C-alpha cells in the first residue's frame, strides 16, 4: 500500500506522457507548421518526440489542474505544464494569437516571439514570480536560466549534487555563470532546435544546458554529464572558472573573498591550489576542494546572514571548513599557492 501511494504521489508530481503527447501534437500543428497562414511561427523541435522529451521536464503546479487550463488567472503564469498548455490553447484559437502565445508554450516561455530581441531574456511567462522573489540575488526573471534549472533539478538527474540542489538555489547560483543573457545558442535562434547540439569550449549556459539534456537520459549519463552542467568540469569551462564566477557573484561587499582589479586573477590562482574531487556527490560540505567551496557558495546565496557565515568557507583559506581533515592545506599544495592565498586575503582589506 505504501509503495502504491508513493508511486501515485510521484506520478502526480508532473504531467503524464499522454498530456505531453497531446500538447506536442497540438504545438507542432499550431506553432511549427509551415502550411499555417503565419508560416513557421516557433519551430524549435526536430521531432514531436523531442518536444515530448522537453515537456516531461516541466514541474507541476497543483493549482493549475487539467480543469483549470482555460483560466488565465490560474494558469496564465506559473512554471508548469499547465501554464504552457493554457498558452497553447490560446495560440490555437487564431493565427494572430499563435504569433503571440506559441513562444509562451515552450521550455523558455519568453515574453517575445523573437529570440534575438533584446527583451527575449528579460522575462519568462510560465514561471512563478515567488520563485524569483525568494531569491535574493536574481535580478530578473530569465527564461534561459529557468529552463536550465528545470533540467537539472526537476528531472532529478542532477538534483543530488551540491548536497541537494533545488530550483531556488539553482536560480540564485547559476545566474552568475556565463551566457545567461545570450540567446544565440538556444532553439529559435539561427535555426537551432531541441535537442541541443553539443557546445564545446564554452563557459556559457547553453553548453551546460546541452549536458543537462544528456544527463537526464540515464543514470550512467547523469554521472558523466551532471558535473559538466554544474561545475564546468573542463567541458563548459574549467572547474576554477565556474568556482570564480559563482563565488565572486554570490559573495560581494563585506562578504567578498577576492577584491580589486586583479580579483579574477587572484581567484584563479588560488583555485589552482584546491583539489577537484572525483566525487561530486558525496563529502562536498568539507575538504580543501573546489566542490566544497561551490557548495558553501550555494548555501551563502540564501540570504545575507547565510552569506556572512558561509562566504568565508568559499575563500582561499577555506574558512576552517573547506580544509583537509588535519586543518592544513592539501598535500601537494605549493608554497606559491600559500602566498597567493595570503595575498588574496590581504587584498580584501588593502586593494
């Protein structure tokens, strides 16, 4: 009985395969049909199955039920299948409405039907405002960032990383990686479509989104590709580039760990003395590793009080937490690193 209830609850947590099949059949006919009066409106999927694969990653909104998907007040916004179904229903009502509402029915749900427009990343229609209001560091509701976080958290492929990555934490932290406002590599721009093609030698969010897409396909792929999506891992930039972008974005002002005009250089040099653990899932809350520091940056992103406690753990010395068990530096760390770390700390006060 308990097992059945668990399955029921898990099944009820997201839309069904049948719901996604119907949504995508309607979408491909209404929004990606070259024979419609408006031509190809928002042709971003290679096949209907590719649309279904993306649809299955949408979170569930308990308020926006099947019976409410015609109600704008209930389903016109919110990060869910229901919101996208609502906008697709409106798009199906007329060709002029299709031009406006087809983009809203997509994973990114942008406010504009032109991904090259300046405001394409300045909002997202199908996302709950409270998710952003509760994140202290998110400056704008960004559809690319929301789409990436849907992939790495709601599908649970990568949610076990960073000691339990949540949507809210993902939004707080990954706004600081590169390419969050770059639509050029996303579907709808330059004829690109889902599934995303490999993006190499880039530190940007589209590269990470590609690896998140592969990670969700199997547990074995998740073990390989989640580190690329979340840590760069020399596939989407280096682990140190990832670390420096995040810690310098999260820990600012009195909580900053690297300061002055050479802050990025100092951070990268200091990071050269940290280990990059091969275990991305366990033991990330301590140890002289890059992962430990990124984890504490994710906790620090929660509030100003959390930043005061956890930002020191992200810095060059590890703040007594991201250190080896004996409290010292990791074996093999050079004397030059110790000098760099000391200079980085001093720069906080004298640069």
